[in-house]
C-alpha cells in the first residue's frame, strides 16, 4: 500500500471558492470535493486516451487494407439507418393516429 500524497496548493478567486462551497453536499469538505473532481478527471482522460488509441489502431487497420469500412461508408450506412428509423416512426405514428380516429 502506498502512502498518500499532497497535491500542490492552487490559487482561485474568492468567487470561485464561494461557488464551490455552495455546491458541497452535507458533510462534504472542499478537500473531498477537489479530490473527487481530480480523480474523475484523471479517469476521464485515461478513458479518452484509450478511445483515441483504439481509433488510431482502427485507422491503421484501414490503411493496411483489412477490409474495414471507410468513414464515408460508415456515414452512408448511418444515414441509411436513420432514414429507416424515420420511416418506422412515421408508420407507427400513422397507425396510432388511424387507431385513434378509426
């Protein structure tokens, strides 16, 4: 188990501190709030880096001609799916309207 560490102190405007203190939950300290925020941001950035790495790997695979679809193919497919969904929604709405009025 590793020892805890202290983050460097940061300077913020009094208004910022007041707005932070205003959103603290009952029993929560400013230190706890900052610790949670720092941990969440670190997790977010790690996930973001992993997603970028996966995207770069996928692009390299496309460049190697592995048969993955191009961005244009992907977008065309998504457009097709959106149009099909719109058609289903319109048909369902028309059928419902027919039930109500019929």
